[in-house]
């Protein structure tokens, strides 16, 4: 990797603009009256505050392998967190 942690943090912060959080909120709202269990990744990786998003997995690697795909380790951790917080229900 040729990017510093600070460069990675800045790239993540730039990607999380207001348009995405607004769209995420709209999706969650529209699906409240349905049987669809919408899982906001912002809620899972950002702890309900987009300024506190996790940019690295527990092993210290960036969670994204490109502009929009989680690494294998990050995928495992995001699913585990969604399950442990009750956002992902498998019933």
C-alpha cells in the first residue's frame, strides 16, 4: 500500500458525503412499513455518526479494497457487528 492512514481516512471522509447519508435515511424511512429489514451500513460502521466511521478493520487494514467493496475481513466484521447489535436478524 502506498497510502498513509491519513490519506485513507481523508478518502473515506470524502466518500461519505451528505447525499449518501440522505439517501440512506430515505431508504430506511420508506421501508419502515414493509417486511424488509433495511440495514444501514452507516449505522453499522459509523456508530450513528458519520464522522466516527471505522476506516480500518480490527487487524488495522483498510475496510475497502476499492471505492465501494469491503475486504474479506471487513465483511466478516461488519456482518458480525450487524448480528450482535440486532440489525441483522436471521429468523
